[in-house]
C-alpha cells in the first residue's frame, strides 16, 4: 500500500473528508488507494487558515476549537483519482491552491484506531505488516465490513 505523509491538522481534514485536494509542488502518475500518514509535526498556523476555519464552521465542531488529531500514524485511506497543475476555475473545492499541483482525493475512510509508524517524504510504501493493519482498519470502518 502506498502512503503519503501530511502535517496535521491537514491529515485529519483529509481523513474526515473535508479536504479533497492535497496541494503539492510535484505530480505523480500513481492512482489508487493511498494511506494518509499524519506526520510528527503540526502546522500551528492552520487554525487561522480561512480554508480550515470554513471546514470547521461546516462541521459539528466549534470553529474556535481545532479537533485533536493523532500524529505519527496512518489516520485514513483515500483514493488518489487525479493529479494536475492548478488552472483558473479548476477544482472548485476550498482547499485548492492556485499555484500548486492538485492531488484529487476521494472516498476517505478514517481509521478508528490510527496505526503508528514513521513517515517519509514523497509517496512511500507501507511495510507489509502495517499495510495489513491499515487495510483491516479501513474495512472495520464499515458496519458490514465491506465497501
């Protein structure tokens, strides 16, 4: 299973399905399942980011209180469906940066129990024993055990 490390609270916003565009400076040809790993560091300025505040305002959480998110662990599985250079009017979502490469994410499945592991730069491959745990955790997120 491929993985991508993202700083919190952005990894949590992806896990909750709020953030469906990940902004990067580089593209990838990979498409398919992608484990979202919450990095060890936290973007402390995120609580002031208007995009995060808008997402929180649309959620049951108070916009003045940032949810607590796990760090240093895989927190979700998504599907990477597209990757393209930003263009005027593309990706009508709140989180698209006009100067970035947009990674379009879909079908976010937050793990009930995050899977601790170290992250890496770029797209990386989860060790097989962790990939099995993440896969089982994603399946357990559904009441009937399957998508």
